[in-house]
């Protein structure tokens, strides 16, 4: 069998969960040591250190990619690709406009006005990896939610490769990135974290990258905010006997092709279906250019588990908390209430995961490695900050005065109690009238 297939017995599920979680091992110690040194040096010496590291690791000092270069890149792309990027951008934009939380105000009683101002972060940095992992779709998925959230200034950093991807630069133009800077790796994250030369300090850094970038983002956290540290990608498909094995096999392979650590897991209530999907995966995989990667990821982290009842499959899905969860059953909506932990849930046979990767509109930056138990997808929320607003009339404050004083005194914070008491002391009150 191309994909390992087992009957659910309590042990099999636990084994799969253990193997999936073990993929997200931390960065190697030597990488962490290099990154710690670069971050500290940039913090101390600023621009000179940034230039030194950029020249050492990438052979070039950082520079701004001029708008004319973005225009040329846009014009050099296949018009069909530009049309697809613009369609995707429009869908990402309107989905995020739908979910945008706005400033609100509420009057609890006549004299108590409460609310929250919701504002976009002032400045955000987006890391876009170089090399083969430079995905224009990722530029759109990171930059557009930030723009919709009202981020004041969006700075994209990407390594200064000889031939920067035209598609990535075109996506930056379409998404409305304000400045593109050719700088990569730890030095890019350090410059955005502390500010150096013409690279200003940002409030938040988002976007994927290699082990150096991930380790640098971890160290940056606290001085700036970060989105998340992404682990290897994963899909879990719940399918019954009605699912089309050709479709499900194609969807599992679309995840397995990412890299050798990617995980594609099928949960079903039909052994015949599991076998049909596995055969179909083997047939399709052999025709794919990334066969070598797929073969390894399916052998190591792919498997089908056959349950008696799909509700038990849902319980397992909840423990795995996968990045992507497809439900391909006769009535997928009926299982939705049983599914609590997933980055994105795709319902039915016409919502395959690549629809979400590229076009539907929800962001494809999703929590991995079981963190969907407590993390949410990247969205406008990622780029917003909220501030509470409190306004009381004298009468409204007086109605709570004794309660506040009692609470403050119980904590031995007399100045707190006093702050309330002075407002209602008769002599002060008379003076102020
Ligand atoms: P990258 O931009 O992440 O890293 C390149 C930088 O790493 C260089 O600019 C250099 O400064 C630094 N670097 C490399 N070797 C170094 C060394 N020995 N010492 C110090 N610094 C060094 O690009 P990449 O390396 O091609 O990796 C891309 C990563 O992005 C992959 O790990 C991929 O899995 C990940 N990824 C991308 C996406 C996406 O959506 N595009 C999603 C998930 C993961």
C-alpha cells in the first residue's frame, strides 16, 4: 500500500499524533548561537553591523527596490498570472473587510460610556523568503490583511538574490506594499527589530523563512510582536465512502509535495475507501515532478486510519488540531459542530485545500503543529491594536465609589482608594463647584 493504512484502536491514533508533533523540532543550537550574536551586534552597532552581515551572508549591502523595478517586474509577468493575482487579491481584500473589527462605543447606563478604539499598527515588516520558497501568493496573504487593518506603513524585506522573482515583486505592487528592501536572513529581522540606517523599527514582523529567520523572529519577540513560528505543513482529510478517491488523493498529495516533513493524513469509516485513495495517490504521485519529496513525506508522515464512526475521527482531528482540515462526506456540515481545532476547515468536495491556498480569501497563513488549539489564522486581527476607552459622569462614579474603595483597601492600595475618595469629599467637592 502506498500510504500506511491502519484500523483505529487507540494506539494507532496516538502513534500518528506523536509522529506529527515530533516534526516541529526546535532550531539547531548552532543556528541559535549565530542568530543571537547577529541580533545583539545589530542592536549595539546598528547600521554598520547590518551592512557587514548582509555582505557576509548575501554578498550585498541592503538597498531599496525602487518602484520602477516593481513596475517592470509587473509588466514582465505573464498577463494571465497578473489577472489571477489580482483576482486573488480582490478576494483576500473583501474577505478581510468583512471580518474587520471596528472602533465601538457602548452606554451601559446613562453615565457610563465604554468602548474600544481599534487601530492598525503603525509599521509592519513582512519577511518574504528568497530562493525557491518565494511565493507571490504569500505576499498577498500577508500584506493585504495588514493593509485592510489600516497599517500605516508596510515594509517588505527579501534577500537580494541575483534575479529577484518578478512574480513576488508584482505581488508586492498589487498588495500595496509601501517599501521593498533587499535584505534577508537574521540581519533583516534584526534591522526591523531595532531600526538601523534607512530601515526603521517596526511594530510587528510577519512572514515565513528558514531556520535563521525563524530563530531571529523568536528573539525579536518582546521588542516587536511577531505572527508565529510556522512548523511543517499538514492536511487532515475526513472522508466517507461517498468521497471521490481521485479528488481526495489529489488533495493529500497537494500537501505532501510541500516538503519531506509535510504530513497528509486520511481519516475514514471505510477500509475500501482508504485503499482506493491510497492506490490513486500512488498513480497520481508518480506523474508529479515532486515525486521524490512526496514519496518521502507520505512514507514518514502520511497514513490512513479507519474508524467505526466518523465522530471518533472528529475527536482525533481535534487532538491533532491540523493546519488544514478537509471534510469530504455526504453531509460535511453535520460534522462541523464536532470540529473545534483547525487552522482552516474545507467543507465538501468542491472546497479543496489549494482553493484556500490561493483564491478563496481567508489567509493561508495558519497555525501548525497542533497550535490551532489556541492560535488563529493570520488576519486583520493580527495587525490591529485595541485601546479601551472609559468615560463616567460624577453620578455614575459615585454609584461605585464605596465598592472601589473597599476593593482598593483590601489590596492595601490606599492611594487608589484616595483617588476615588477625594472626588467625593465634601470640602473638595464644594471647592470645585
Ligand atoms: P530565506 O529567505 O528564508 O533565507 C535566506 C537567508 O538566510 C539569506 O538571506 C541569508 O542571510 C540567511 N542565511 C543562509 N545561510 C546562512 C548562514 N549559514 N548563516 C547565516 N545566515 C544564513 O530563504 P531560504 O533559505 O530559501 O528558505 C526559505 C524558507 O521558507 C524554507 O525554509 C521554507 O520551508 C520556508 N517557508 C516558506 C513559506 C512560504 O509561504 N513562502 C512557507 C513556509 C515555509
